[in-house]
């Protein structure tokens, strides 16, 4: 059953100082099934983050609508948890308090808040850092906290906007395994935005390839690799076959994006 | 010396004290060495003696207490009204659109220029002193707080929204805590300005306070007492500033700015 449906969602930003309006996103439709892990893959500036922000309710579509569990999305809400590319932990709260933020907002009793927070602290491997402030943590640890903070709220769908984009390669690989491990246990519905082909294939059940700006989904590819996935999968022939396909698709769009900037 | 390389705590204290010593030495040399007419500038020893007599014989401690009371009173009044108004302006744009133009205009009105008017309205009592300080600090404070709250990181606000926060939660649990250290810093600055306004208020039409003592001493050509009065203000200012800084560091251990 479809959990999240995007119906002809488009976004046009008004022109700056009398300039022409910018079409960031062509009318886009997408259906996300329960327990799906979908990666939106596209070159930078293709509108994939805009699409995710619209699903989160942080931006409004110019046309079309987003439907979550049968109800149209009107604004941001706790039913759509989000992890951002930038570090968005509240700097005045400790790791534990950050994870409890959404629960406190919902009015969950303090004892339950503490229990849930402790559970997620353990799951993202941050035991011993509960009382640390964000500025004392590395980038990877901050994003792990952000992930725990989003998951602790038990959202219907988890939205991730290049959450590991600012991390170094090794940390990023470990974070991918961590998130995949959590997904394999919980089967939380996930919409993941990335420009990293390896990341998309490794994590997703389905990859939606986006065109250069103005973006739209030009191809959906089912990734038929078994779970649980191990990091050695990244060097398997099946993985390489997917990678060859997607590299070709993305390359065409990247070249188009480059030519568009030249034309300007 | 390489740029931006920090110094050790010991070196910092030593260097800071060294300038005070140097300053005192230059002053002593200029006055005790006879380079400056003693009618116009008292030497450090005369000042110390004058200060001692002020405190012991003339009950100067009461004047100091009165002045501190006025500063704190006017400052607290400005803070109690100004901080909430600034927060409201920073958080809600229609409120800002309503007040901001007037507050921006009012902050350029010189507080000291209001003194004759305030004497007409409120006499030369305590109300007039408090009002001078209030006018001098209130409008500045409102604008600083409004700018601080209004410049809260948008990504933190968005993160709070995706965690289920609503308008009230955004103000209470994001805008306020994220602005608190900078607001405290603004209060520290404004308290410093309040000290200049109180002296101006006391120079004109007062019967007590440090400023009043300074005008009286001018009539007596007692530069020792004048300088002592100024030094007392400096010392109290330094002490309150230090207290404020320490308090801010205690209250906001997470903030880099106060670390």
C-alpha cells in the first residue's frame, strides 16, 4: 500500500529583482510504499532537496500535492522526521535532550522520554556521550544524534537530505551501514536524497533518478539486492552492474546541467 | 608576535596590570614632577587622601549606594519592558513592523537632551534619574534583542518544526534559548551605558550621588575628589562587568561565544 504519494508536485521560485522566475522542479509524481527505502538520485541543483523539503512541509509546492496516509500535507509535522545535511542539533541541549526534543513537544511522560532516548542513544552507539553538548562532538556523532532525534519521534516516514554529505568517506560508509542496519530492523519508510551513486545503490530498494534543473524523475530503478546488506556488497558484480547503469544516467544529466550554466 | 596566537592566563594578567601601573606612573610623574599645574590635575596621593576623606568624613559611601541604586533601578526597568518587547519583535514580524520604525527613531533621541524636560515633568527626584537611564537604555536594548531573536538560525527552526514543534514551542524552545547568551551580552553592554547616563543625570539637578559630588568638587576646585569619583565609577563598572561575564559563562556553558 502506498504510504506517501506525490501528485504532480512542482516548484517555481519567484524571480530575483525582476528577473525571470526559476523553475526548480517540474511536475513530479512518486509513490512510496510502506517500508520502502527510496533514494532520490540527481546531480547537484536538480531540485531533489526542494522536493524533500516539500514533502517535509518546509516549502509549499507551486502545483500538485503531497498525500501521506490519505491526508494532504499542509505543513511540517512530527509524522515526517527529517535529518538535514547541515548540523542542526540544538547547541544548548545535550545529546540526550536533543533526542528528547520531539517527545517533550508531544507531551510524552518524562520517564518514557528517558527510556526511549536511552534506547536510541544505544542504537546509534553514543553511550557515554549523553551529556555532551553538540559542539563537543565530531560531525559523524552529530549526525548520529540527529538520526536518533528523528527516529525517537517514531515518524511515519523518515526524510534524509544528504545527511552524510559533509562527512569524510570512512565515516560516511559507517553511517550508511548504521542507517541500513536500523532500517533492516525497523523497516521504517525512508526517502533519502543523495548525489552519491554508490550510496543510493547500497541503501535503496528503489532509486529514482532525477534530471538536471528543472528536475523531474526520469527513471525509477528497483535495486534487487538481498538484505541484510554487507559492505562487501559494494564490490560485487551485481552492484557494479547497477552502478554502470546509473553512472550513465547521471552523467547525461550532469553534462546537461553544465551546458545550461554555460548557456547563461 | 604571530597574529591571533593566544597568550597564557598568567601573561594576560601581567600585561593587563602592567598598563595600569604604567598609567599610574605617567600620571604621578606629570603631577608630582611639577609638569602640570596642581590646580587642574591632582596627583595620585592627593586623590587617595581626598578619597579617604570623602569616605570617612563626608559619607561618600551613601552617594555611591544612591548612584548604584539609580543605575540598577533604571536598568532593570528598561530590561523588564525591553527584553520581552524585543523578543516579541524578533519573533513576530507584524509586531516588528509596528514598533521598529519608532524605536529606531527614538534611539537617536539623546537621553541627556531630555533632562530639562524630565525635570519639568518629574522634578529633580529619583523618578527623573530613573527616566533618564530608562530612555538612554530602553530603545537600544529593544533593537538589539529584536535583531538577536530575528537572526536565529533558520535550520534550527526548521528542524524543530519537523520534530513537531508549533509556534509556541518554536518561540519557547528554539528562539529563546538560542538568543539567551547574546541577549545577556546585550544587557551587559547596556548596563555599561546606564552608568554614563546616571552621571549625566546627577551632574544636573541632583542632591546626592557620585555625579553630584563631582559637580560640588568642581565648585571647590578639588580635582582630587573629582578624579576619585571617576575612578570609583570605573571600578564599579569593571566589577559589574566581571560579574555579568561570569554569570553568563555559568548560565550558557554550551555557547562558544562565552567559552
